[in-house]
């Protein structure tokens, strides 16, 4: 979960993420070294919404609404074939991006007080962060190595709510996406 300089993690923060275990072998060593979220306990993921509601606001009504909203979206089949960049950040680009954007928009429509990255960016760009706050030479080296493992694919069937306890991110709840039709 790239924080893109908006804030560092603190107790009571929450996030909604799509775990992507299929890419973990290719990115784990890089993320552990260069991604603060990995060092804080978050596995390879695509951020759906960060920050989300404060942990103190997570109750049965929030769970029910998330179950409904997330459950209206189908399993997301994504392919990672390219890397992308923000200033100082390297990430894998999931394709297609539209299903992830729609999910984020549906959640933020229900909770408009939770715009992605606190509203600091106009566009929603789904991504799997590999490294942050690094010079281009480091990002170029990582990207060169990653291209030897791409493409990678995933089938996202759930979205996880995670909370920060002041030191690490902890799993809170898993919400299933609607299964594909047989």
C-alpha cells in the first residue's frame, strides 16, 4: 500500500486490499527491502482503498455495507505484464484496471469521506507497489529483474479489511467477491 507521501501508517488506520499471493515469490524480497507496507506486515496486494474508515468506526453496519458492496462485484481476473511508476515508486500494473476502479468508486460513493489517498490524486490507478522512496537507479534495477518473471496472473476472489495497531497491519475481515458464473 503505497502511501505516496500522504502520511505514514498510524494506529487506527484501516485499508481495503486485494491480496495477490501469486506474485509474492517474484516481489517479496524487493518489497521487504523497499516497501514500508511489506515491512509493516502487508503481503503483496492491490490497494482498493486507503485510508478507509478509522478502526473505531468499523461496526456491524459497516461490515454489512461492505459485504453488500463488495459482493456485487465479480471475481477479478488480472494479469501483470508491465511495471509503472509514480515519482520514486515502482509498481506492477494489473490489467484490466476497470473492475478495480469500479470497486473503489462504489465503496467511496457509499463513504465519500474516504477518498483514495485522502483525495491527493485525481485518478484511481490500481497498482501493486514494489518499492517506494527510491532513486531511479534502484527502480530501474528492480524493474529489469521483474521483467524476467512477467507476466503473472491472479484471480482475486476476496477483499480484505486490514487495520494498523501502531506497529503492524493486521487482518480484520475478509469479504468475498461474487463468484464467476459457471
